[in-house]
């Protein structure tokens, strides 16, 4: 590798406590780049069907990307991937912060971890050196304490730490990985995989930035971005209010704020948990990721009864809705506390909130009683019980041990009508977006290869007639605005194309808030930035084919681990009318939904009957070798 | 339309002798651009299944494109399209010259012609004006005389004339259209469609070039091209020797020069018909198309027994092989004469040579006798009989009337084993490339929606290990050289991608000799040129999707008119060993070939069983409306 990456991949075997450095061919880098595509490449090759997600053979991957560290706003991310303990299929989550640029400065593009340490360890990667160190003193600690101990242990102040807290150690199936206390690889239970390997943390530090090919062009783009983002309506909103300032009120008014475990689209106390309230009462400052001018992160603090520690940042919209409207909780201090606890324990706030909301509905329906909940009155709106539940889940105590299995497994254990109340796809809980009011979101949830996933495409309403994003559509070949809500064939097309743009960012290590349709940095500029970083003659064609390859690779991993078309579905609830809000009465139609799936498979070159990528499509994407794994030719 | 095109499409009704001007929405232009994609758009909408190719309801289209007239070398072409009298499915052929830029200067992007004039007419389109004029005096004339008469009739010297000769008038099923006496819309019998409408010619003249958006960028590309093409090995070869100077000897030595009706891959007298011989004996000067520095056209002249008139240009490689090695003829003067006659009569030289070669093999096998051939000893190598045959075909005299139906229909009439000797796919004769030695060419022939077509992708050998084109592959996502001959899955991938680049040029009005993989102007530069011409934010992604749309539109027209997967085949001969030359003994394998088709359909999003584009793929390409026509949803 000449430009953009280090060319080195670090292999760790925790069973033997050894490591090795690999230098893949440039061909591998240009085919898979980094992040999720690179992760899938290794998972397909090394984790056959039947690999136990919590076993030593699961491969845990931390993967950076060519743009990372280039200074392009948002280009600071990395993917953590493995076979997910939550879904049993492809598990992946991204985070920003400083960890990913630091890994590259330390001399590696990715870290691949196998095996299981006999006793807790952490990794210390610095300037090409690798140490596997005793983590005995860290075990049982929250992320904050763990990070402090590591810094002391190493005697290095500027070190970036990705760690798990007790939830990861206890293999809560939706435990996450947190770096810098506030940047989370949230979904899919990858923290539990770390825990299963007795790996507490990865600390990185490096002083050698990889060389970028055309620094002048990168500098020009960076400066242009800095000069213009405040004039871009969406970047400005993100800068001024973060995601919590963007979504809560707007979604509530539109009738698509997930409320009471997705029964309603409106929360009567939405104003209490909205961005304005947050900024008035708990906001102390904006936070950022490496090299990003947007500064969309919020930092919360409270000295009230729940005492919220600002070291852990503050809630995103997803967290606010998951612990707020979804659980019927309107006390924003409690929401901020829930956020802090999630980052400390390393719990995915979406799955945590959603699993508790599921439990609340079970409780209200008599499927769970106080006997099951250690006496907690687990009703919607009971904020105290909700916070108590978070502690119990992280520590797998009482009812927490059941809920730590995630809503799918918990619903199977509870039995009765509980299955119908678990709002998940393929085992992963839905994020805080209502499919009945966002036509393409339902497809995203149903079709994502990691289970219900909201980062598979932007909100439809940004691209309807007269909306901001419409002018960005022609670049992708869409010449007309999309319908606001309905799931038309054109909407499926829009989704399939948008899904490409959103997916490729997880391979490029780029943030969906700074770039892509509707954002300031356009897709073609992304291609130009990648070309400037790498020196390859990259065009938007290559980026979009990389995106298609990424989506198909993810699918291939999950197909290998058991999914077929029948798993591409939504909970029954979404085919029933919304119970409240502006869209009250709105329901998805099963026939339209199935027809939309048909069209989607056609668009992707996946078989309509099985949902499996066709042999020719895999060859066309340069993935002919995957056919053998899937038993086809 | 602000830039690149006139925004006006001319409709002619020859039955009523009326015309009208349409101004389609910009949406239509950006979706279909021009050339073949635009032609398909109109054919799909206006020519239902069952349209008689020779009837008044067939729609005859002459379509220019946004780049045409911009000065980018090679950007001077146009498509003629209709339902083909030869194949009964989509018929399309391109030509360069001056006609297309002149049409745009005259104020129109395309001309759509329906109906049938009671008496012969020609069109005179000049500076926005349209006249439908009496062609009584022209009927029966060759293209040279016809053009002279038109110029006199109009009293205008600088006028560009696309015309038919007697072959078109007599509705020879492979009659072509010729402009400027030397630029041919060769394949598919579109001259016969003109003849069936009693339309002798379209004369155009205009003084108003359409405005181009970014003239500075266009100028820079044009200058760069002019400064560099002589250093580019392939552009240099085309400049120095034309196609006749490139191919004959090289292909003969490689064992892939179609000889004796595709029985052999080597012609013992190849040197007699090669470029060197041509340049020594008959070449008088190089010719050009509008604005092109390559000047690949050859002009031939002979004062020998066959007297060759230089007004009609000179033979391309295709013509040299079709009337040379394919018919076993080694007298290059005769080949030049055959070329002249084809351009005068308006016969497609490929189908003419191939149909005569077919008749020769029938004759040698006793399936035709001197009684059938009006006494001609129609054996391989009988050059006199070959020339006589050309006259007879054009005038539909004797054996010529049978052969004027094309080799498929003629073979059905002759019966016996004749069908096995007709080298066609879907009714259109194979061009002069041997599928047994060019792995992807066989696919191109089998899969082209116009029947056997050699302009569906470049020669494989340009992209094998160490070859010139390899460095252009990464731009398209192919990171490794392709195998030289074999039909591997990777070769199918290569073909599917290359087919896009070659097809889109027929939509953009650009020449495959100046641009594309292996040529000087790279695909991304093409995208930039289109952006500069139109002002749209065009990237290579848009161009490649346009290409995919084009290939799929063509397929849709042909599916509507009856083809399915079973028609995607090659003559049996190619699954038999080559009888001579370096690759003697080489044969395609049916199983490998069928497997390759499977992969191809997957890659295109066409159904493997039927070969029909899937509903979702059509929607994804912005062609959802086509599903209804094809009876699917």
C-alpha cells in the first residue's frame, strides 16, 4: 500500500496470546477497502456455518478504512464485526471518535482477533508494537474506571481505548463496545463477543499518519467543507442541536415517533424529551469526533436526583426515544442517566430501551408479573423501574438475566403472546423509526443483513417533492422526488440506491451525517476524496459498485449463517394500524410489502425465492469465490 | 434543453405527408439521452408485438445524441433503428460522418418516421424547416447519383444526405443506409425499412450548433486528445492503417480470421487481402468523420478490371474479411469493388458477404446447383460469381431474390442441411470475428438483442496479461487481466462490463475507436465530457447505469417482439472444431456456454429461464413502465 492505509493487518490469537502481522495484496484492499466489506471478507473465509458467536472461533474484527485520518469531516470511523450473539448472523457496528485514526497511526488498518484468553487481558497497540496485557484489575469495571486504569497502567495520557464494561463481560447479547467513553459500536452484541474472549479493551496510540496521495485536493475539500457547512440546512441542524435536536419533536408531529413499544406514533409528553428541553436543562457542550467540524455530539450533565456524569457524553435521538417515548418515560434526566449507564456498562441503548419496552408491554399484558420482575412494577412510564432494569440487565440479575438475552429469546422463554410483542427483525431490535410512516425504513429493517437496522438509508421525507434532498437525487440516477410515505416501486428503487450510499460509508469509515444524499459532501465528492486519499483512479462508479459489493457481502455472511427470504420480514404489529398520532390508522399492507421485496431482490441480483445472491451477481461483483461457500455455482 | 441538444424531435408521417415537432421533457433526455436508448424508448411505446417491419406502422428512427457536434473526437454518430426486417426484433445500426452533427445544426435531435408515402419522397431538413419532396427522379439510383440529384434539386452544395440505393428500394432484408456515400448504418436491414416507406433519402443542413455547457473543458479535452493520440498504440494503428490495417494479418496469425464460412480460422491467402497489400495497391487517402483526428477511414481506388470509384470510400476490416477470406476470395481489387457496390446499392457488407459465403457452401454441398444460381458456379473463391451475386441481391434477380431474404430465411427455403450452414443469430449474420478464439465474442453474438453483433465489446486479447488494455480495467472494477480465450466466469464478468461501455457509445453518439477501454479517451473522461456538454452533474456511475439501461431497453424491445433465452444461442458450427489455423481443433463447449449465459443473466438482472429482464431490474433502471408492456409486474 502506498497511500491511504498502512497495508498491515494485525492478527491476535488470544488462546495462545500471540500476534502476527499480515500484508494483504493491494488487490484485496481495492476490492474490500476496509470497514464492513473487509470484515465480511475475513468472516466469510474464517467463520463457517455453525461458528458459536460466544466461542473462541468467532472472529472479532476492528477495521479502519482508506479515508480515515485524511481530515475529510466524518472520516474517522471504524467497524467492529463478528458473528452476532444477538442475531446469530452478521454482526457489525460502527463508531467514530479518535480510535480509528489512532489505530492507523499506530501502524494497522485492522485487528483480527480469535481465540479466548484464559484470564482477562487488554491489547496495547502503539507505533507498530503490540502487547497483550493483564486486565485482571480492570475486570468488572465500567468503561470510565477501566480507561483510567489503563492510562495509569501504561503511563500514557493520549491513548484511545475501546472497551467493554460489565455488560460485555457478562455477555449480555446486546452489549456494545465503547471508545473514549462516548463513541459506541452499538448494535449486534459485539461487546459480548469481546467478553467471551476475555478481552477487556484495546488501547491504541500512534504517531505516524499514513501517507495520503493528493494532500492538496484533500485540503481543498476540507477547507471548502469548513467554509460551507454552516450554510447547509441539515449540517447546521446537526451542529446546532445534534440528533436529539433534529428528530424528537419533528417525528412526533409527523406521527412517527416510536411510542409505547411501537403501538403509537406520538408521545403526549414528547416536548419533555425533545432537543429544546435537553439543551435548556442538561446540555453543557457539543462534542466531536476526530477532524469533524460538525460537532453533532451532545454532552449532558445533571446534578439532580439521577446525577448524570458528562464524561459519558449525552443521548442521541435514538437513545432519547428508546428510553423516552418507547418506554413512555418523559423525564429527560432519567433518559440522560440511562444513556450514561449504557456507555458505562457498554449496553446498546437501542436494544436496551427496546427490550425494556417489550418487557413493559409484557408486564401490562400480564405475561410478566412482579414475581418475574423482582418486584418491579414494570409499566410504561415507570422510570425508576426502567433504570433499575438497566442495572439488572448489565449484571444479569433477576429479570435482567432474561432480558440480557434480547427480546427475541426473552419472548420465546416467556411464551404466550410475548412473541408478538418483541419488536425485532432477525433477533435485533428495531431502532427508533416507524416503518408505517417511512416507506423505505420498513424495507431497511426487513432486509438488513444485521437484523433491524436504521442505518440502511436516509429518511424518505428528505427526498419528497420540494424537500432539500431532491437536488441530490439525479447524481444517483433518480430524476423525480419520491413519494413521502407509500411503498411504491419507485420507493423501492430509491431505497435500493440509497442503501448503497449509506452502506458504503461503513466500508469507507465515513459518517452519514457529513456526506451522502441530503448532506453537504456529495457522493461524487466522496469518490474524489477517496481518489485523493488512495491514488487509485476512483470514480463514483467504483464507489457504488463497492457499495453493492458491501451489501452483498453482508448478505452472504448472513446467508451462510442461516437466513433466507423468510427472515426478511417485519413484526406483525406494523401490518396493524398505528394506535395514535398523525398517522393513526396507518398500516403496512402485506401484499405490497412482499411485492416490494420481490422488486428489491431483482434489483440486487438476489434470488426472489431464497433471497440468496445469484451466482452471476457474485461473479459480477468480483466475489465469485463466495459461490462455493454458499454451495452454488 | 439548455445544453448539448436542441430539445426538439421531428415527427414525420409519410402517409399524410405531414410533420410535427415535439419537445420532450428534460427528464426524457436525461433518462434516454439519444441514439439507441432514445430509439428503444419510442419503439417500445409505439411498435407493439406484431408490427410488420415492412409495414407503415414500423417506426423508423434517426437519433443523435448530447455529445454530437461537441468536437470530442468520435462524437459525430447517430443511430438508425426500427423493427428489423432481417431479425424481426430490435434493429439498430450506427454511422459516423457529418449527417448527425448536421441534423442537430438543423435544429433536431432525432427524426421519427411513420407511415408510407404513396410515391417516392425524400426529406429536406434545414435550419428548422422541413420539406417532404418528390423523389421520383431519384428512385432506382445508387447513392452517388441520388446524392448528386438532391444537391442539384436543392441548389445547396453543403448538404448531408443519408440515402438508400436499389437494395433498400427492393427491400433486401439486409439493406443499409448510407450517408455521404461512405458512412453506413450497416446492420439489420434498416435501408429496407426506408424502402418500404418509399423514403429515398434524408438531406440535412443547418447553421446553428447547439450550445454546449462548458466549452472550455471540451476544448481542453479535444486539444489533449489531438496532442496525444499519435502516441497511443491503438489510436496510432487506426490512424495509420484503419481497421483493414489492424486486423486481417493479426487475426489470421492468431487463427481467428473467419474463412470459408467460418469453417477455418486461417486463410492461405490472407496476405493478399491484408492492410499492407491494400495500402500498397489501392489506398489513395485517409478519410474522416466530423471533428475526428484519427482519420481511420480508408479511400480505395482502382483503374484495373474492376474499376473502383473512390467516392465510396474503401473497405473496413469487416468488409475485407466478409468478401475475402469468408468467401475464399483473395483478389483485393474485387473486395474493394464489392465494398463500392455495397455502398452504392446500400447493402450491409457483412450480411452480404456472409450470405454469399453461406450460398457458396450450399453450392459446394450440392444444396444449391447452377440451376438455382442462374448458372453461376458459386464456389468459394469464385470472385466473379461473388460480384455477380451482389448485383443480383441488390436487384432481387434470380438467386439474388432468395439471398436478399438473408441467410436464415434462404436456408429455410433451401431446406436439407442448409440451415446448419447459415451463420446467423436471431436472423442476423455473424460479423467477421471467430467465437472459438474470442471467448466473449460468442457471448456477444448470442446475447445481442439485434442478433449476431460484433460491437458489443472489445477483443479479449487486448485485456489479457501484459496487454495494453489491462491498465484500463480497474476503472471498471476489474483488477486482474482476463484469460485470453477461455470462457471462464471472470470472462463473463469482463464481457458484461465491457458490453456496457460499448453499448453506451451508441446512446452517446460516440465512436468505439476513439474512446473506451483500450482507447485513448477513458470512460471517466467520457463522463466528464458529457457533463461538460450538458451541464448535468454526470459521473461514470450515471454513464454506466445509462449503459445498463440501454442494454436492457434493447433487450426489452426484442423480448416484446418474441425472443427468449432459447434464441440466445450460436450456430452449431462453433461447438465443432475449427478446421484450420493456429486454433485448429478448438471448439466451444455447450455446457460451459450455457453456464456462462446463466451467469450473464444473473449479472444483468434478467431471468435465467426466460432471458427476460426482471420486474425489479426494470424499475431500478427507471424503466418500471416497461413491465406492463412485457406483461409482468
